[in-house]
C-alpha cells in the first residue's frame, strides 16, 4: 500500500502528488504522524493521539507509564509487526520527550526512529 508523501509537514508535489516508495517510508511517515498528534486534536475522534497534556507534560510520569503509552501508539500503526527496542526520556525542566525506537515491519525490514 502506498501513501501520499509528506515533506516538511506538507504534501510533496512535483507536477503531481508524490507517493511513498516502499513500506519502510510509508510506516516511518505514519509513525511520525501518530507520535506528533495530540490527543483531542482530531475533531472526528478526540481519543486519537498521544495524551501529552493530560498524562505527560507538566506531570512527573514514570518511565514505565511513558513506555506503555508509546508502545501502544507504535503498535497501532499498520505495517509494524513488533518493537525490537524502545527508549524514552522525559526532561521535566524543558518539558521535552525524547523517543528512540526500532520496529520490525511486516515485510521483515527494520526502521529506526528518533523523535
């Protein structure tokens, strides 16, 4: 399955819309969208997204809580078969979350992502 390619958070167009070339590119893009969507942001289903404001930022979340939130979100993405490695760090002073993980895709390839 292909998807419209995004570059710099906008549709990539070169005389026509550009599509993703392979499963790895498609899943990488879908994971970026999934992890950057705030819960409640999408008006058609306010349950979609990561609960940054209610469970992460401004709180003192336990590392296991963060891992659970992100594991669930990553495994929801079509094309991901399993998570091989995941690490999450929350810096309370700067209110930033750093997430590094590697997933195995349904075609057997692997993708590493740093968010």
